[in-house]
């Protein structure tokens, strides 16, 4: 329970920090979808574990953050709420059904609008004169940016027309056009001043200045999408007619809004907007669907955070623009040196990206990459980020070309080009501490012995402290040695020791893979060990035996044979085999499945990446336990196994209240049943 409490507290702290960066500094470091996901996760945990005291000042109860230091605060007349966000058509349909069931109406009109990616602003007009401009802040009080707003020409300082109310609160978005953003950034590059990473950062940077440093704020534009206080005596009870009234008073509104009453039309609007998104001169991140009738809106009401009559159906981003800060060189377990670009942080589909692997020096050549380049980053296959292109027109005259290193970044020995000149390698083998650490890390990872708790940082410290120099040293690790490392708790030490003991039973294929031989991962290890019933057999094989294996090429056969026949490697394997119980993959130790295990006959979905297992391994384990793994989440799903960075399946499972299983729950079941 203390673990859960601490976890919730840490999550609250994390969300408050992200909220502060987003709402107060206008400079988010995670995407909206990631933020929403964290809030959802927190809400779920707070509801599941009912520690009331923990909920008192939780970010789930407040919108936004306490405010920016330096600017004066001002209270909104009516609270400035946020919107509920969904990412899939089925989640949107959930919203629609709830509205329909609640209102018990046959025909409901929805006003569909663009969701502009800018900063929310509240404009207070008294008898038609602009008196205050306030950022959202915490939803109750915001920062007074009135003087800055005076420089934005699309915000009327004086309304025109008839029936101007005594008091009016106009809500809308302040943003920067993409074309202006490009022009300003170009100028900044040439003047060697700070560039902005996206239009939203640029807008908030300019709007929230305490003292105006440039007149660049003139580039901001405003679009109105709502109102706070709006007098009832004007007898306007449709959202769309209120917007038209605002337009008639001189306020800019979007020309893209439409009214629909069927789901098919709403989803078509979403598709259409998504397809024209890149052609718009301003950033949008979805559409907003609002019940059009104010009477219905009032019936539906609000939660403490958002209206029940509206939802934002957001786009999942795939590509974004960032900037190369520097290129570093990382060394792998086989000595390959990989160039990695450090970029200005960006969020794509909920994940913050700071580093992008450039794979090899050919990629750099093809991209003609320079430090400081503006680049397009894509999450290919939605997982691994990749630089797809360089926006060359932004390159400054002083940009430096990225060159391949001459020395190993760790041991400083000379490096050599690989056969096909694509890869660059350090040739010092495990004499290079960089290679050694990576190799030891690989040995302990899920590719190998799967020792829980031995991450790269701890292994690196163990090597630096001379506690570990080779694989066998892991089995001589003691409580004292581990406790001597900085920043390591008693519990972690005990967990590591117990995990090392558990790792001693290992299949031959996993053992072979753990050795980290060049070209031999788990797939090839499995193919190879099919032909050998024991370690002894494998060690005594000759090169022809390896050549003859289908699926193993000549190079791989050579690497394997040379490795296993190297004198010191032979000794190392011999030592290891004394500590380990290595058994053939083909002895079925677990033919009896406990039918009483809780996964038996259950439908199970998996979301996010697991630390201990590969996805295929989990699927096999679940199958062994008699469960069925499904690729989607539906109301028939019994459990969702949740790993790191879970995605849309997890979000959906929260709306269906699917039972959650964390990785350690799964481990417990496996321990009991297999
Ligand atoms: S309506 C009561 N309509 O999105 C909620 N918001 O993620 C009123 N936004 O804070 C918001 N375009 O700043 C609404 N067409 C639109 C919008 C829009 C962008 C922003 C707004 C809001 C944020 C919520």
C-alpha cells in the first residue's frame, strides 16, 4: 500500500509539473495526449485506492496550474474549463451515446469546429470596450496579459454594432500562422537568436512576456470559439447563433464550423479536416464537437473540469519538426558506433522525443545532416523515431557538417570501417569499457538472463567500481557490494540478488543469446539450438555443423564458431555453466497447465511495452496458461496487461472498466503456475 501511495504522490507531482509548464509557461514538454493519459491513469488509481487525503489537492481536481510568476493575476467572471479529449471514433461514439441517453432526444444538433492548437484566452468587454485579457491559468484565475494583447490586431479593442452587452466574456484561441512562424524563425537563425520549436511555443513565448522585447507579438492572431458570461436577455440559445452574434460585433470566428446531427456526418467532418490539416496555415490538433442548443448544454452541465456537452476528437500525430542540437556517438555491445542526434524535445503521439538514432554514417551522408538543422521527425511504425528529412531552407551559413569520429568515444582507440563502409567499429573488444558495459547489460536484459533491477546505470556503476568485469562476476555479487553503490535502496538490492538467483535456470537458446555474439539475437539462437540438445554439443560443433543450419548465413556461422572456439570465451562459458542450470529448449517442463489459474479461458489484451518480456513471449505464456490474447479491447476483454507507455487500447479499457493487470501481477501468476 505504501508503494501505491508513493506512486500516486509521484504521479501527482509529475502531472503538476507538466501542467505548470503547459498552462503557466506555455511551454509543454509532453503532448496533450500523454498529459490526458497521465490524468486518466491518476484518476483511475485515486478511485481504485480510496485514500481521501491524497485526493485533496490532486491535479485531477484542478484545471491548469497555479500561474506564472511575474504577471498579475485576474479572476475570470465564469470559470474557464477545459475539454474532455478522445482519440478514436468509438470513444467519440461513447460521448454521443451518453449525451443522447441523457437528453432522451431524437434529434440533437452538434456544432463541429476546428481545435486550434494555441493558447486559450478570455477577453472581458464592458459596454463593448476591451477591459481585460486573461490567460486560462488554473481555470479560476489567470494571468493578466491585457497590455500585450493590445498589439494583436485581430482582437478588437472596441466592439461594433447593436445590443452591446454591459458585460461579455469572449473565449478563444491565440496562435501564430505557420507562414509567420517560418519567417520569424528564419530571421532568428540569421540573427543567431533563439528559435521556437513550434507555433504554440512561439505564441506563448510572445504572449506571456512581462516586458515586451520585440514587436513580434504583432504576428499573433485570434479566433473566437466561445464565451463565458453571455447575457441571456439577448435571447440567443444556440451556440452557433451566439458565435454569429460575436462575429457581428466584430470578433473573428472560424469559417470551418458546421452543424450536423448524425454520427456519420460528424465523423466525415473529422476525416475531411484531417485530410486538409497540412494545407491550413495554422496548427490544429483535432476537432471539437459541441451540443449546439444552450438549453441542452445547461441540462448536461459540467464536471469540475470540463463540459459534458462537448468533446475534442483529436488527431494522433506522426510527424513533427525539431532541431538538431548535437550528434553524440554511442557504442554497442559488438563495438559498433552509432551516431545519435540530440534534438529539441518534441512530442509525437504522446511520447517525448529527445534523441533519435541515425543508425549509421550513410544515413548522415544521405541526409547531408548539419548541427542546427531543422528536421522532420517521424515515429516509424509508431515506435522508433526517425529523421525523415532536413528542411534545408532553414540552414544557417555557419551550420557544421556532422562527421564520423576517428577514435572510439569511450576508449579512444582507433576505429575501423566495417566491410561495407557503413558501420564504424571500435576494435578493442571488451577492453573498451563502453563495449563491456553494453555487453554485460545485454547479458542481464530480457534477451538473456532477465535479471530484474540490473539496468544500464547500475551495471555501469558496478563496472566503474570494479565489482564486475565479466559475466560470471554477477554470481559473486553480494549485498554489501551492491549497497556500496550510490542511490540504491535496500529493497532494490534484495530484489536484484533474488532475481540473480532465479535467473540461474535458463534455456540453451536464451543462454546463447545472452552471450551477445555478433549477429545472434534470440531468433537465430532458437534456430541454432534446435540442432543441439546440450551446451556440450554446441561447444563441440564444427563450422560445417553451423553452415548446414537453414536460416544461418555464412557470416553468422563464422562469428559463432570463432566466438565459441576462442580460448578465453571457452573458459568464460565453462565458468558460467558451473553457475547456471542450462537446459534444452525442447524439454517440456511445463506440460501441465493449472486450469485454476486466473488467466485460463480469459480474453486478454496487452498495451504498452513490458520490461521483463518480449511481446511474443507474453503471448506464448498466456497461451500456455490457457488464455486468449486479443488485439483489441472490447467489453468482452477480461484483463488488460499494462506495460510502459500504454496507448489507445489502455485508454479505451478505462472507459470500459476492464480489469488491469500490471507486469508484476503477471510475474506472480507465472511464478505460481509455470
Ligand atoms: S471550447 C469549456 N472550442 O482547446 C471548454 N476550445 O483542450 C471550452 N480549443 O482550452 C473550449 N479550439 O483553448 C473550444 N473550437 C474550440 C477550440 C478550443 C481550441 C482549445 C481551448 C481549450 C483547449 C482544451
